[in-house]
């Protein structure tokens, strides 16, 4: 078999220019989240296949990279289906592994546990421009905190990080699965059809209120329910206090606690935020994953069409592993999109002085020692020193080095008078 | 299928205490290598199976985690062997991917290209204490530099990094495949049997010179050759200048260039090193991989039984992908072992002030806002502030927080007089 120079389909090599930005973003993220009391953890990239197929991952479960059994366990002759051949797979997100990690280690973790995870995930999606089958996710989660302090801290930590990376004028859209449900229940939809209703509602920003209406009617929902439902959205739009309007309108369908807690999140974040963004109630925000149980949120960047991260509360997932529910809330930042935006902006990473020493070919012995000793001294002072042999085409070499950020050059010749 | 709380066999969850050290080590490594002009790159964790099985990986090729084909390409019914079922696998090292990366991107890379890679690799080894099937590798490589400047810079960069991490009194053992070969040729071994001879020689530190002698004779080698071979090692041991003794003894079997370049590496590193270690010529150093063509080196830590990293020159590997050889030399630092040693030492990561705000349950509204606003101010100053609800057992909570490095506490009550 011939060696292939290309990466596997749908995955990419990352070049030095992009890596510099990635490393910088990782540094800012880790430092900022640490200042909020988050601690890093890591789980293996490989997970038991039963965990990956546990219905927590929604559509992503169809996109798993499966790993073949090894040794005697692999019995190709008698394998009837894929399931007989595999025992594990590459993780498609960091939430399922986190919940497994927490279930496995809860006794040795603080309460609440504030986790930061940065790691690759894999999805065998159809390759398309700008979307890759391996990509970095960056999640913060708080487990064991039932109060809205979790939501407040998650939103503040994420937005502070975005601010430090130079983003402004973005929006955090916030909603609550319980508000979504209250609105649907008030309008007379049956609980069994909520998911169908929400999938249609989720298209609001693409097809508008008329499109949503048409699709709801097409799906056979009662016209009165549809009208009453859509009126709620118009009402929120026109109200000064959208949450208040809704709560007053739907009445007993929404618990008072939810309203109060939701407002507290909005008020606290607005009062204490340290970067330039808007927190807005968006009753059309759905978030795909069925595991969310309460608050949900999403980052909307003007520079970037779609969402640039999101999250929410998922209080019932730990229970799937342990039998005991643990309150949980997380926020995932769209790492790859942030890097892409910074690259497109021409963002330059702040860096120490970079100097290149160009040494003529043939320089060796004591003279080489002296040059390297000098480089070592400069490095000890915190400067970046590249020591390289001078190329025949010195002019071109310097142009290349300039492009890599080397601003100063020193040249060393065998015969210094040259 | 039930959900499994444990990680997959042979892989581990990484807890916050270890992650803190890992993140710190990664930071020191990246900063130091950057000061030597290395730039980070990344390749996908998944590689084409033909590249992984290209005979560059030696024994590691038996330990590959194979990835199942997907969609229509997967034809279980007609699959005769493993090869029909898979198209890719998890990388088992960073060298094969680097060479593929270089072959794919050489036109857009500087000459020489100094690459830093930090990433996970996977080997389905038999699980054993302290060795995992997923582990981090950390490699620096210089491609396109034929002179010994590559070796000098690699050794200096690696040892400077180890020094910054607090390691001292370690050894860098250095040898050259061409010296190994010259010694074997001089002693009358046939070139075809060199690999067998070297595999036995490699056991010198375990079975001693008598053991090596016995095994060489057992393998049917000529007694005169064996005697003459082992005399060389005794001679080096007793010589003041081991390389000089060898070169003089084996004469034409070793090119003069090799001797001069080898000595220049030793002299330059000794003269310019910035940390406390010994560079020693070790004629018994073999390094397993058959791809090495010149200098080879290894880190020996007194605190740690075996090797703690190593590398060497492999000038013929790029040619396997492109048809054109490119000089290449690399040094891999034993990341996992370094982390293990620091953990065992009880190493504490330098950190900014960590304060925990404990808020009584029920505190909300404006008061919560004020507390969070204060936390935000402190964080903006670079301090780490954890904002949590006060547990019923406040004493225990504080003990836990102390163990996590929180030294100061502030308590907030609904009724401040409490």
C-alpha cells in the first residue's frame, strides 16, 4: 500500500499560523475559567460503545467512529452485524464523558464540581467547507449546584472569556425548557407533541412566524392552538418585560419559582458582566438536545451567521449512570468558530521579541559554541531566538522569517570581515 | 445496554490535581520550545491505515486501534479479514504523522522546519500499572537541517525544559547509529546480522557484558567477532576520550566526518547548556526504531528507572512519502513520566491567590449581585475567586476547599448580623 500524504477524509493538518492562535485562545480560556474556580479534567477520547449509544447524544450517535475489537474478541467469521465487531468508539461530545467521569469519581470531587474540558471530539459528518470530522470542544460544567448561581457563573465566565479574546457586541440568548413547555401547554398542545412543535419553532429565525404557522398547521395541529401559541411570541416581542408578560399570560402553566429564578439570572448577569454583550430573553430558543431540563442559552455573534456556542441545565443525566440525579449545568464555547473568526480578522497573537541568528554554513567549533551561548542567554531573558544556517538565497530566507514574525536578524560568518 | 461508569480498559480519567500539573508542564514546554524557534503543529488523531502499517512504526503497528469503515463501504458479509473492515486507525506515535504532515505541506513550511507536537497517541498494549493505552507524547523535530545544529538545538531545548521543570542531575546519553555499525563491522559481524547484534547489545544495562557475550555466542556468532566487539566497549569505558579511542581503533570503518560532528555536538552542548545534567557518550545505546540513520539520544533520570524520553536522526523517512529524502532529527520528551515524577515529588503548581466566597442558601437578588460584582472585580485583577453556596457542613466544606488550594474565605449571610 502506498503512503498517503493527505490527512484522512474530513480531518485536517493544522499549520503553525493557526496553531499559534489556537494555543493563545486555549491559554486565555484556561486562565479565565480558572479565575472563576473551574478546574481542568480529561477523559479518554475513546468511550465504551454502550455509553456512546445511550440516547444522550441525539443525532450525533449516528456519526460515531467505531473501534474494532482486538485479539480473540474479534470474530469476523461469526459477526452478524456491526455491533459484534466493535467495543468502543471515539467520543462525539464532552458531555456524555463528563457525566460518566462524574459518576465514576464523584466521591473524590468537590461539591459543587466546576469542570473545564478542552478536547477533541469526532463526528463522521458529511465533509463540508469549514466543518471537520475532528474538532476541539471546550466545555465548562457545574455539577451539584441546584441554584441559578450555576447559570450566572457559567454565563459570566464564558462572556468574560469572549471579551478577553476581543469579541464584543455579541448576544447571549436565553430561554428555559420550562418556559417553552408552559407556552406549548397553555396553547393546548399535547405533551407528547411538544418535541415536534419545538422542532418547528426552532426554524423561526429562518422561516419567520408565517413559516412556523404554516408548518404547524401542515403537521395537523389544531388551528386555535397554533394561533394562541404564536400570539404569545408576538406578545413577548411587544412587551417591555417579555418574561413578565409571558408569566402573567400563561399563569399556572409556569411555576413562579421559574420566573423568579430566570429573572434573577438576567438581572445578575446584566449587573455584573465584564464584557460588552447583550443578554436577551428569546422564547424561540430551543437547543436541540433532549437532555436539557431547565435554562438554555446560546451565543450569537454578529460576525458569524449561526450560534457560536451554547448550553443549559441537564439535571437528569447523571441519574442515568448512577440512579441518583445530580443538578448539572454547562456552557460550551464554539472553539473552532472562535479560532476561525480570529483568523479571518487577521488577529495577531501578542508575542515576545523574535530574533533569528543566521549562521554561515561551515561555521563550527568554538565559534558555533559562542553563537549558541549567546542565544541561550537571550532565551533565558525570555526572548525567542531561532538559530539557523544561512541559506544560499539569504534575501528569500529573511523574507520567509519576517513572515513568521522574526523582526531582527543577526548574521554570523566564518570570516567576520565578509 | 447498561451505562458504564468506568473508562474503557487501559485508559484513565484525569483528575483535577493531575490536570493542574499537566497544564503547567504543557505551558512550560510550549514556552521554552517557542524560545528556541519551534512552532506548534497538529495532525488528526486518526490516520490512514496504510500509513500506520507502513513499517515505520516497528512493534507499535501490532497495537493499533483500528477504526471501522462507515456507510456503504462497510461490507461485513463479504469481509474475509480485518483489512476489509477498516480504513483508518488511531496514531501510535507522532513521528509517522509528522512526516506525512511535512510531505503534505512542505511548500508552505519554512526551511528548516522546527515542529513542536503535543498530542495523544494510542497503543493497545496489555494494561499494566502506570502504563495506559492513551497517553500524551511531546515531540520536537527539525526537518531540513542536515548539520549537527539540529542535534545541538534539540538537546539544548529539551534539557532547558527539564531544568525549568526542576529536574537536575539527569543524563543525556548519546550515540550514533553509524558508530554502532562501525563497531559491529570492525568486529567482523555481517551487515545482515547487525540488527540481531544490536537487539542483544541493547540489554547491556540489564544483563551486563557477560550476559551480552553469552547471548551473542548462543545466537551462533563467531567467538572472535564477539570478543573483538566486547573489547571495544571495555576500551571505551577505560578511555578518557571514548569517541577518540573508538575512532582510532575502528579506523576506516568510521568516517572522520562522523567523529568530528559527534564531538562538536558534545562540546557545544556541554559549553552552552543552561541546566544541570551530564551529556555522556554511551556506545551501548541502541534505540529500538529501525528508522534512525545517525545520532541517537536518550534521557536517563536517576529518579526513574528507565528512559524518560529520547530521539535521533532519521534522514530517510520523508523519502518514503515523497521519494525525496529530507534530513530530519527529533527529540521526544516522556511527558507522562515527567508528570508522574512531579506528582510523586508532591510538586505544587505556582498559582495566583485563590479565594472562596461562601454564600448562604437563599441569598439572592441585589445582595447576590453585589457579591458577584465583587468577585468580578477581583477576577479582573488576576485573582481566582470561587463563588459557591455555603453547605450545611461549613467546616467540612472549608476543609475540602483548603485541600483544593483556597486559602482565604469570605462568608455572606442573608442577615449579615448572623
